[in-house]
């Protein structure tokens, strides 16, 4: 697993490239004024981390991926 660091201002300027640089094994650390503030991880990696701390979460992800039930934007968010 690799760790990459980027400043918040560079992230704003290069968001697309920064997101492309994050793969399953990487964590992108975002800094503000030189201080580590946040982390960006691949969604699959996040699910792995959450599953490691809560096996029920992993089962809910599996069920959701196998489900054929889909919701429209309006069903989820209503009329905005």
C-alpha cells in the first residue's frame, strides 16, 4: 500500500488527475497549511476497511450488489 500526499490547493486545481492516481492500494493524504487533514481512498479499499471492522457491513454490500432493485433519483432525493 502506498501513500501519496497533495495539498488542498493542488487538489482543487488537479482534482481529476488526483482521483485517477488513487488505486486500490493507495491512500491520498490531503494537507492544509502543511498539516495532514484528510484522506482519499479507493471505494473498494474503503469497503474493505469498513468490512474489517464490521462483518455485517460486508454482507449488506454483497446483498446490495446482487439486488435487482434500483431507485430513481427522485425516489432517493425527492423533488429538489
